[in-house]
């Protein structure tokens, strides 16, 4: 592996943009405040319910464990299971 790659890249970046690049800065990186400062948990419900359903269907987890993970009662989970085709 060429250990001088960082030096070559940093030199090229400095020449092109007329500014130095710190070792923690990502060139053309996304500003954490853009577009809405999204967090990793923003899509929790969007992905978590289908993944829970898949785990229950494949017997990776029990129906009661799925209910616990989704923070719903076992009765709600049973209703949800009966209506999966309609709900998802």
C-alpha cells in the first residue's frame, strides 16, 4: 500500500481549493445540519416494523418478542400479524 497517498491527496486538494484539509474534514462532505440535521433514528419505524415482521415470519423471534420490540401488546401484535398483507 502506498503510504504517501494522503500527502499526495492533501497537496492536490490544497492546490485545487487553495485551502488545507484537516485530517478530520471530509472534502465535499455533508454538513450535519443539512438538510434537516437528521439522526440515525429518524427512520426507525419505517424500517423496524418490516424487519420485525420478517423475523417473526422466519421464526427468528417469537410473536411476543416482536410485540415487545415494537412496544405493543401481544394482542396488538396478533392483530397486526393477521392483517400484515393489508398493513404493509
